[in-house]
């Protein structure tokens, strides 16, 4: 009987645990990069905006690094996020350094926070990228 009570409490606790943010809709947004490692990102006509779209059902993401298409997987656990198998096309770009910095930042992210309308991707407490829905 003692074990059944513990099991019931565990099941109830699991059902009451907070939902992950994608349930609040961030997974259904087109997220445009507006800040990278504390530096505002200028949107310009000369290059595509860097962005990410999350495919929540498949735990995948796709987007653009500013020149090349990017995609990969991700895992979530409460406010922890990890980007996995991040790949990109290999077109020649005038701003490849920016794109490489963005991809490196994605690979180093371990947490996220939704603050107002912004999605903050963090490494520990440092904001690596700030994205805004469009």
C-alpha cells in the first residue's frame, strides 16, 4: 500500500509539472535574430535575416544563418535547451564570419528564457542570442 501511495503521488506531481514554453506558442513562431552576443543585429536588404523556426512535433529546427540555410535538432527539459546536429549549406557569403558566430552560439546554448516577446538563448546566464517573432 505504501508503494502505491508513493506511485500515485509521483504520477500526480508529474501531471502538475509546468509546461514547456513551446506549449505557450513559441514553437509556432518565425524567430528573427535581433542580437548576437550582446551586439544588435541590423536587418539589411543585402542579406537575408538570420532566423529560426522550430518544428515542435519533430524536435527539429530550420532557418537561415544570414546567408546559408541551417537546420538540426533540439532537446528541451524545462528551461534547458540543446541544439544538436546543427548543419548548414555552404554558399559563399560576404558575411560568413557573422554566420559562423551565430552557428557557434547555437551550438553552445544550454538554456532559454522567454522574456516579453523575446526568446533568449543562453549559455549558463550569458545571453548568446536574442530572437524576436515576426
